[in-house]
C-alpha cells in the first residue's frame, strides 16, 4: 500500500463494500486504553466521526451500540459507545482484544468511517501492535506522515485522501514556542473568560489585535478548556459573511418588507437568527444534499439559497489552518491558572462538516437589516456564525494531535 486511499480501499474490500469517501480515526493507545473493561478514550475532536450520542442528562451515563466490521476476521462486531458522566469522557468498548497485549510495544487502534455509494455509512476497525504483525509503523506513516511521531496518546482524524502532516516553517515555529511552556502552570494574565486565550497568545508572543483573532503566520490559534461539560458559555464566532442568492429581484425596501417586521415607529427591521427550525418570522434553513445547496424558506416557500460551492469557497478563504490548544484550568479565590498541555493541528475545512453543523443548528445564519427614517435600508451584513467558539475545530477534515 502506497497511499492512505489504498489502505481504505483494502479495508472496504474486506467488508465487501465499495467506498466513495471516508474518514479515519486512529490513536496510539495509552496504558488506560483497552478493548473492553475501560475501552478506548475518544477525544472531543473525533466525536463527529461516530454516531450521535444523545446525552439528555450530563449527570447520567449513556451507551449507544453500533455495528462495525473487524478488518482482521471480516466478522461483524457490535461496539459500545459510552459516555461516562463522572469524568466526563467518551469511550468505545468491545474492540478487538489484540490491543490488550501491552508487552509488544505501542498499540494502534484504527476505525474507518466509510461512506458508500448509496449514502449509507459503515465502520471498519483495525488494530496492530508495534511488535506484532509488522504493520504498526507502515500504517502510522500512511495515516500521519513521517513528521509525526507515534507517541502514546497521539490521535488523528483525517480523510482517506490525506497525505500526511507537513511541518512547514510556520507550524514548526509554533510548535517550538509551545514546547517552551507546555505542561507548566501559568497564572492568567487577564480576569474573566477571555483570560485563557489572551494568556496563550502572550506566551506565544502574539500581539492582540482589534478583532481578537490570534493569527500566527497564517495559522489561527484558539484555546479550549478540556472538560466536556464545561459550564463556561463561549460566545458566538463569526465564520464569514455571505448573503443568499435570492429567488426574485427586489429592492432593499421590498426585501425587508418581505422578511422583516414593522416596528412601532412605522419602520421595518430584520434582526433574525435563522436555523433549520422556523423562527418567529417563519424563516428557516433547509440543507439540500441532492441539489448541493442550502435553501432559505419563509412559510415553507423558498425565497433564496446558497450553493455549497459558494459556501465552501468562503470557508476556505477565511479558515485554512488552525491550532487548538487544550488547557486544564485551576480556579482559586484570587486567580485562575492554566496548564496548556495539548495541541491539535487542523487543516482542510470541510463543507460536509459545515452542513452537518447547520443541520444540528450549531451553525446559523443571521439577518441584520433595518430601515432608516429616510426610507433607505441599512444592511449590517450577512454573517454565518457558530453558536460556540469551541465548535470551530469540528469544521476541519484533518485534526491531528501533535502535542
């Protein structure tokens, strides 16, 4: 096998399937990972790869079973995807027991999420040990490239066409700076929720700019707290501006009369968040996979749309590469402190993931229009926004833990 696509096709062949596209989750296991009792810990940036785990009450454990195919035997195996509220964390159990042997060096667990021609999805799992069948380093090189060492705990989520992480000058310099303070406790340099990001930027030598973006030689820097049920509410994040292609031509005043509300002062306005659920103006989004577009509807009638190609171009323009630094937080009466101990590198923003977030109402569109007293209409923009800043990493097809 020369490429990751070759490997993907070989897995699909063992499952008697023809794969159209797919993504890999792979992890070099830690001592606390096994096939059954504890299961394999799934990092948050890999959640979208697996079936939805409906957590109704964060204080209650949840389990979801899904079918997989074992690449070694070709047999079907029911896996258990578990949420443990105590930590909290998610794990997958009932995997191939070959990963339980820790005497053969490092262990590699691979799960391939393959999409078939009919749109259905199958999961194929593979596993190997460093001192076992001789595939460990070959498979890791296909998955991550030669620049990423298979250290315990390192994981990735990548598409089957991925050719490996390339440590160019910006990424190498960023890792060099991060390594100087990784794993050490640092007092927050600012009070409040923004302290975690501001402190990280300062440690990396990044000057704060007007729109509070941390941009390092073309790589966007974001910080995240590690706990899944973190109570801190992150604000919305603007991705880009892109208005719809309207179904009919209308003047600005005609448009705001069509979609807005008449205020008590006799002027129209439309400050409205639009999701897949009709809002108070009966506006709603409808992602249409067959036509590769998102419809904008009012009273169930399409009044405009966005082509997937247009949204993808805007996404690629604004968010090409990003690094997410995960931190443990320690709170005292007088100060907060952070330990920045994980770094996940992301690239290849994905329109498919964009649409998935739209369908889940985690990515929304907003109208910001108002009529002036002279009759003209002021448009403040057409933003597409994530409901939480910490969802940004879910947009990327490539996510590799480098530290």
